[in-house]
C-alpha cells in the first residue's frame, strides 16, 4: 500500500520521466510538484513511512539522471517545503475556526439579552404586519442563537403578547418587554397557600393601644405590630429575625398581601387588655420618671446638652432630652410620638427668652426637684419664695425687641 502511494506521488511529479542530463529547470519543476503533493496529500496517508519512501525514491531517480552530489539536499528541501506549507495552512485553518467560534459566541444571546432580542425581533416584524406563523418561525430560528434557548411556551407568550396589538398600536420595545415579563412571571400563590407556606397556624389580636398581634408559627408565638403586618417588607425582616430563615411563598402583589393579612385578622382571636397594659402607658410613665430625674442647669448650653432649667418654679427642657429618655425604652420611637406623649402628660410647648435669645422649650407639668435648702426644710415656703406652697406657671421673660419673637416655625427641634 505504501509503495503504491509513493509511486503515485513520484509519477505525479514527473520526476521518473526525466532522462540523464536533464536540465536543472526541469528537475526543479518536478521537485516543486513533490512539494505540492506533500502539501495536499490526505492527512490519513501522511505517514512517516510514506514520506521516507518518497524521499528514497526521489533521491534514487536524481542519482540516475546525474544529480548524485545534490540529490539528498534537493529532495529534502522539496519535502520540507511541502511540510512547512502544510503546517502553515493547518495553523491558518485553526485560527479561522477560532475566529468563527468567537464571532458566533458574540452573536449568541445570553441572560436577559435572550428575551430582549426576541421581543425586539417580534416587535419589528409585527409593525410590518407579520402573521402568527411568520412570527413563530422567525422567533424559533432566532432562538437557536439563545444560550440556553427559551422554551416553546415562552416563545408562544411573546407571539401572543405581540399579536394582541395592531401593528399601528404596538408600544415601544421597552414597554412591550415589561408587559411580556409580567406575562411570563409565575402567578403568586393564593392566600391559603401562602399562609400554609409561612407556617402561621394561629393569630391572637391584643386589644391594646396600639394593637399587637401574636402569630403562632410552628409551636412558637411571635409578636408583630401593626406596621409589621401592613408592610410585606417589614414582615419579612421581622420574620427572618425571629425564625432565622426566609419566609417562603410570600405574595409579591400588594393586593394579595392585603388579602392574606385580612384572612389572618378575620380568623384572629381577640384578647381584651386592661388600659394600663398599653405600651403607651408604660412609655409615658417612663418619660415622666425620666423628666423628674433630669439634671438642672442654668444656661442655654445646659439646655442644648440635654439638661433642664428652672424657670419660675417649672421644669423647662428641649424635646431632644425627652426623645433620649423615650429611646432608652424604645429605640424605634419617633420624635412626633414623643411630643404627643408630652402633651398627654400635660407639658406645654412655648417660647422663653434665655440670655437674650428666644428658645422654644417644653414646660413640664411637675416642678423640678429641690434641695432641702431650697424647700426650707419642708415649711411650705416653696422654691419661688411666695410661701403659698403652689407653683406659678413659667412666664415668658421680656426681651429688648419683642417684635421678633419666634413663631411656631422657629423651633430648633421639629415637632
């Protein structure tokens, strides 16, 4: 087999037909053909044995026609030229294949680009009046460039959403993509399934101010406030803090979340609570005790530092001091809530003058604590020295220019 192959190569080169004394030009032409044969010879036949036979036969033929001195060198150069050209061609083919693969990879649609490309194609075709069959055929062909391809169901949804519009009424591609994304979104579970997934088996509603709720999840009851139930985001955060896991099956639609909460509240067992069980009562008692314990200063800087001052026998302080007291008990309490508690406690919000400056403060309904020297050993003289045993309300100290007395908007703390 090898001998027949090498004989075919030598015969094709024309080297065997040359006679002794043939000119060098004819010899070089024959050797160039050997180089071409080595270049194009089938890969499966390019064995070392075949190349060796071709080399030996060509050398013997050159020796026979009078080129003994240079036969080995000439044949070796011809064969090596063919092999080098063959290697260069193979490298070039490999490079071309790599480039084609890279171009094909760049033309592939991945991730969110898949649906964006399909929607863009479907929209452009629909605007020209394409039919359902044409749309589906074109999207199926384009889907081959998606990695991974989308399902036939998703392709059908894209086609259906596009066909829902007349060509002249088709929205912009971005708007159309949003509609198709909503259509492809899996439906939210009904409230019954969401409840079962969240694991809520019992709901207790405490008739307190503000209302509180105990949701039994598994075998443990967890406390939630109204704000926790009103917001699915707050509920998820509270749930994760309590149970150390993400609640599965939560409705994404706000209307569905409201339906779930309504179902819980409708099935809740209401427990009546005494008035003093309200958290607001405890908070007001905490604030009241804290105000009595405020350190008393004399200067404006003392007020800014969270202290109180004694003005006409009444305790005056800034709202920030009361907020600090309240947040010792509840870090989430808002400034407005603290102000409401102060009003319930009988505190008044007014403007006084200190060191020539108008300052808005709160005036406590209780007198400031007094030392034994100030009280006169309990003889009823009182801090104000009026001997009546009663505490007069604080007065607004006159200022040089009363025309510029601050209004309600001149507060240094928002109420």
